[in-house]
C-alpha cells in the first residue's frame, strides 16, 4: 500500500481533495477525527490536557470545548507546542495500527492521511508521497473567515500559527492549487491520483524484487 500525506495550510481545501480521492478509491484517514477520539472524557490524553489547561476548557458534560481550547493555543505558542507534543505521537501510533490492519486486509492501494501539521510535526519522512494543497494568502484568509465566522485578526492568527504555505510547497511531491473552480481542483486531483497509482505499482514492484533476493 502506498502511504500518502495530504497536508496544507488551514482552509486551503484539504478536505475537498480528500473527498475526491476517496471517490477515486483511496482510503482516507482524517487526523483531526482521531485526535478528537483521543481526547474523549477520562481518556489518558484528556486527563493530561485538563491538568495542563485547567477545568475551564471543559463543557458541562466533561468534554473538552475544542473552540475554547483552540482560542488558547492559537494565542499562546508555548501551550500550542505542548498540546502538539502530546497529541501528535498518539495520532501517529493510531495511524500505524490502522495501516497495518489495512495492509493485512489488502483492500486498498493508497492510504491518505489528511492532516494540517504533518510537516510541522516532523512526520513527513513517514510517508511515501506528500500532497500539499495551496491557495493564495488572500483566498485562504477569506475562506477561513467565512468557514469559521471569525474576524480577520483571529483568522490571520490561526494562519500564522502554521508553517507558511510557500514553505510547505518545498516538501511536496504533488501540489494541488485549490484557488480556482471546483472542477479545476477535481481535474488536478484526478491527475495526482494517476501519478499515485504509478507510485503504488513501483513500490509494489520494488518490494517484490527485494523479497526475491
């Protein structure tokens, strides 16, 4: 199975591209959903987060208020770094277990992990290929303001908390520019998928050759 990272800045179209790749037959793993599961009430990660940030981040039902937590970590880099150091290794461990299970089942050729901070976390070396979604900063800002119903200052703070988009492009094997129409994004994604299939068969042939030695 080909192991692929789908990353890019916040509000640059990762989820749209992931949905297109899913329609094409890829297995899509959304890191945010795994992180959310890991922070369920009374889990080990939940306990550490509550101990560090205090009970004010909790809703009445004991769940972590992710919006409140987000406001804190986007405003304070040290606290954001602490949370990332806690959650990222746990998410990666879950990914490894899932990949092992999928490879055993043999149903998918391509596994895609959708995660905004793959490169920032230093996990890009784990993947066979990296796809980076990109759009101009002004488009990204407008999308984020509309999506999250937030003002320009908060939107820019969220964007600035991540690696600049242009810098992420240096790590990309494939780039998808999502600034145009949806149809244009679909066409680019389909093109990348065809390359990923080639990468898969090349990896498979290489592994088979190594086994015969």
